[in-house]
């Protein structure tokens, strides 16, 4: 049996950008997350002043952070870099495990690999004096050698649900993707920055959303990642009802910070 705070290596934490949380809300959310992990990942620096609040909340609670930067266009990058400079000047970064410079940028075709590699390089130049590592979260099948060459370690996202994989094959599919990326990483360490399974919404081929399947995926993924010493940020901490359809149902917890009924966070491995 795993102690409560060590259930997950880490959890992803998204916000509704049109309804920005307050610092107190973020502290409350992080306190709920801390029951199951001491590590949280955010997705943007400047949107909703997210980085400043996340650093303050995490440091108040003694938690570790993966600080995400939202990268799509040059103007967005400029805003994120400005926010990064501000928080670097204001905060101690000793609890920041890494900066995640961009999330699925190549998958969405928001920028090409040369642009993204240059963005990563610029971020590294800013944070290296603080001893902070830099990575980039990309889907397992859109990784770029040019971008990976700039990273301190390689990060991958993989959702067997979105591949139309049946639940009984889902964890093995994730494991196969992980092994594939390890083979491409040139000896650099590899972590999983996002994976998850929805509890509701439409079927995606043989992939069926249900609380039973979500519970099965969580349990199997936790057991696999522990057995193989894989650092894995599970998606996602909370239900995100503001997202349409199935995308709003990946949360481990409901919006009040309670583990969803039907999810067992102490699987027998």
C-alpha cells in the first residue's frame, strides 16, 4: 500500500483561463492535490498570472512544480518569456523540477521544429543560472530530434484512449510508446508528462469512457510506472467541466477536490 502523498509521481493542473483562479483558490486546489502527490504541473506562465501564483502556492505548501509555458505563436512566446523573467526575479526556484517549454506544439502544428528548438534554447539560457532543467511536452509520435537535442530530458504525452485502444490493451500501449521514445532519446532520460482515461463522454472506437475504465487505467498505470521507475504526471488532477465533451472528464478528483466515486487510489500491484 502506497502512502497517500505518494500515490502519483505528479498531477497535471489546468485552469479555466476565462475564469482565473485567485491565489487562495490555487492554494486550496494544491492542498487537495497534496493528499496524493507532492508534485504539480501547470500549463502557462502569463495566463491568469499563473506562474506567480503557482510558485507562491507550492512554496507555501512545500510542493514541487513543473512550470509549463504555453507556446504557439511568437507573440505568445514573448508574453511567456516576459512572465518567466518576472518570476525568476521574484521567486526562489528551488522547488521547480523543470520548465516545460511548450505542450504539443508540433502535434497542433502551431510552430515548426526550428522555431520550437530556438524557443527552448532561449528559455534554457534564462533559467540555467538557477540550475533549472528545461524540457518540452510532445506527443510520442511527433517528437523532433532537433528539439530533443536542446532538451535536458525528454518528455512525452500519450493517450491510448485517443488512439481508439480498448482498455485492456491501454497500459501495454502506453508502455510500448514509452519504450519507443526511450529508443529515440539518445540516452537522455524520458518522462511521461500526460496520460489519462476519461470517465464520461463518447466512445472513441473501441476506447470506452467510464468510471470503471478510468479506475482500471489509473491502477494499471500506477503499478506499471512504479515497477519500471517511470516519472509520470497523470492527467488530470480535477474534472474540467468547462471543456467540451469527453475532455471534461479526465479528472481524478471532482471540482470540490474529492476523489471521484469509483476510483481506487490504492491498487493491488
